[in-house]
């Protein structure tokens, strides 16, 4: 049996939200079509952009497999904050 730590069982940290890392949202202009986190396609307008990655990646996946650039409109960011 695995030992306990601050997060519960030691193996659960990889799949927890604490493992996700984000950069702050930065305002940018979408010249080409971008898909937002809500699934809408936007272009030729101002959107917000951030980078997402895992602090510790699961060993069975390739390195940097979970690194993503996320785009959002102001409404999407408010929905994330209100959850």
C-alpha cells in the first residue's frame, strides 16, 4: 500500500488539480482562427491567452504531451472564476 501524504494517497497527485500550472492571462489579438476553452472559434478580435502544463507528468506519456496554449474571451474567464 502506498504511503499517505498531504494530498492523500501519494499516487493521486499526478491526477489532481494541484499538478496543473498556468501562466497569467495576457491580452492578445487573434489574427488566425483560435478555439477558445468554451469551444468557440474566434479571429480578428482581442482574446486572452495563457500557457498550461503539468508540474509532474505521468511517465507513460511523451514529455510535454500535456503542454497547451489556451485562448479565452472575457466571458470564459469570468465563468472559470465563478466556479
